């Protein structure tokens, strides 16, 4: 399943979006392909204790999709699709889930604005 999702997301990885916008793009693509997921808001905590507001996508089976943590934490941060327990000593601290679906309008806006 991860390989299929990686293939679906590949055309969008270079979008100049931060975590909130990119999680919306990911969510829209997954919805369009019938893949169950949750868009999550919370914090990511680095090994040195620094904390940053963050948004990511979670899949059933304890997997995270996160392609934006490195924007703020550098190359040591988790990147891609990975198990929650394989986060390179970074802690994902969820505070809630978005329940609304991303509209086609928002998806197109996010993909074309940059």
C-alpha cells in the first residue's frame, strides 16, 4: 500500500507548501483513491525537546505520511511514509483530527498557486 501511495503523491512532492497545505493535498488524493486516512493536527517534538505545531496524515496500521517536518527540523526529521515507532526519536503528539474533506477547489488552488 505504501508504494501505491508514494506513486500517487510523487507529482506533488515539490509543491511549495507547508504542512497544513500539503496535508490537504495528500488527503484529497487519498480520498480520490478510496484510501482511508486521517488528517491530524498537533505538535512534533524533536530529540532536543524543541516543539513545533505540525499537521500530518495518518493511515490505518500506525503509519504516518509526513513530507514536511524537514522544512523546520532538517534532514534528521522523519520523511515520507513510515511507522509511528520509526520516527528517528521525533515524537508526534496529536491534538485532533480534521473531519472535513478537502474540496476540489482547495486542492486545485493549492496545486496551482505555486
